[in-house]
């Protein structure tokens, strides 16, 4: 009887515990936090889409998109706006931390959120369109693009009131920018929050409408960050102008080395891989093609100096072309803040490339001045050299050895023991086109020339 009562009591406690846990789960909502920093890129769009899909699968209460961007392409902006507006999980776009901005296309991404929030000392706006390379669109095209973007801004700001709609139109039509306090005053953003915790505290219990219908946030919200994957981080790094510049210089230098030494496959691999990665970054960044042409010209001068015997004159000219090309590579009106190559990096890289090129020139001159050894004089230098057996050599069977970077047919010296492939051998005599060798201890070092 006591056992039965204890079992019943235990069951009741278990049911109560599950009920309390379920009630707690309903009262606490998970908030998935995404962080986007820098100019808009395709990788950011993929990260946003993955975050929204993850939030939907996990039935999260809210997605916070923490944004700090100077802007980006219209196509990328439109895709992000579509993803946010079609998300069944409500999204709040939070311009943070202090000093951050939602500039240009980022302003429209902010308005696309079901809620918009800004930290103090942040800014939003300046969303007027420009050409792909920063030039004028032309009056007709500019009027068309502005009309489309103004209509999008009005539709996104319509639920925030007439003052917000007017401010949104001016952000596109007149490139107007607003501080966080100004944006909040006209209703362009819903919350001013110095921190994420404060924002979630203000949003608890708020309601909005998504494609899934009306959604009310729970009274307790818990933030869970979603870090980018290794692939997303890697490809996002490739949109950094400094990284693109380094890859471009490394790739061309490696290919120059490969052209002088065609058998050097690591140089071929590094050169081609670096240029392919640089090409990915160049395809996403506003490039000044004159700067790129000067960079290629500089590397051509470095290469020609090895053959032209100008004693460094072409290298000096190449250094000047290199620095000019690097400084103008991303120097276009369309380049956003942060899309410039670091000046110290340019100067340091230029000096490093010039030193390497001068070293190659010096080695080439030394090689040209060295007397060429042929015939019997060349053969005599092989005696006493250490090489490596490429095949087995026995007293009855010849084999192949590598000495000084060359392959030779070899036979064993009288009385010498058999040699296995990979063993070290010493050249004791040259007989015509054959070497006479004997095995040596493993402490010796093969000769490389």
C-alpha cells in the first residue's frame, strides 16, 4: 500500500514538473541574433537566409539582425528585403553598436524589419543610387531607379506614419541621413536601445504581423547568437580590399617564379589559386581598372628587368607603377567606407616586391657571369658528389641515380654492396655516360644544384 502511494505521489510530482516546464517554455522565447558588418555581399545574403531558415525550424520567437553597413548593391538589398518581409518569424533590424550606420542600401534593409531599432550615436540614410563604378546613372536611368527606390521606401515606411514616409523618401531622393534620435522622433525606427539586452526588454510582449499572421512576443526573451560558418567567414574575408590586394600580388609573383621555373608546381598552384580567389573579390568590389592595369604593368617591368639588363631601372619604375596602381585599385566614387587598400600595406608590399625582384635580378646576373661548364670539365665535378638512388642497383644490374638535379645511369664500384631505391650514393668515377657509385652512410646529404 505504501509503495502504491509513493508511486502515485511520484507520478503527480512528475506531471506538475512537466507542466511547469511547459509553462516556462511558453513564457520564455528564444531570440536568434545575426550580425552583419561591412558592405553588403552575397555571403551576407546567404547568412541571412540561413538564419531565417534556422529560426523557422527551431520555432524561435524573434530574429535580431544587428546591422552595421555603409550599403551595397541594389540587387543584394532587394534580396535581403524580400527575405525579411517573407519571414514567418518576426525580424527586428538593430543598427548597432554605437558608431554603426545603416547607410545607403542598409537604410532600406532596416525599414524592411517588422521592427526597427537603433543604438545611440548611430545613423541611417543617404540611400540615393549611383552607378556601378560610382559615376552618374544618366538622367533617365537615375529618375527610374530613384522612383523605384522611393516607392519601396514608402511602402516599407507606410505602417510607421506619414512623417516616417516623408523621411524615407528624402533618404532616397535627397540622400538625407538621420541620427538615431532624429529617426526615432519621426517614427522611422521603433526603439532606441543602448544594448541588445535593453532592446529585448523593451520588445517583450510586443505584437506585429508577418506572413504567418499576427505574432505576439513572449514576456521573456533570451538571445542566442548564430555564428557564421567557416565557409561564410572565408568568402566574406575575400571581399576585403586588403586581402584581395595581397592575393593579387602573391598570385602574380608566384606565376612569375613558375614561368622562370616551369617544373616548380607549388608556384603554379599558389599563383593560380591566389588569382582565382582575388578574381572572386574583384567581381564583388568597385574596381578602378586603370589601377589594375598599372599593377599588371608593374609586374611586367619586374619580370623584364631580369632579361633587359637595366640594373634595376625597370624595377624602380615598376615599384612606382605598383604603388600608384594599388592606391587607385579601389579608388572609385562607388567605393564605400572600408573599401580602400591600406596605405602602409601598399608601401610595405611594394618594397617587399621590389626587394624580391632585385634579388632575382642579382641572381640572374650572377648566373650570366658564371662560366659555363661543359663536356669533360663538367663531368669531373661529379666525382665525389653525393646523390640518391632512384632504382635499386646490384653488382649485376645497373640503375638510376639523381646527382645535382640530374638523372644518370649508374653501376656499382667493384666490391661495393647493393643499393636500394632511396639510398644515398657517392660518385667515384665517370665512365662515358655512366656513373660508378658506392653506397654511403645515411648522414650524408645529396647535392642539389
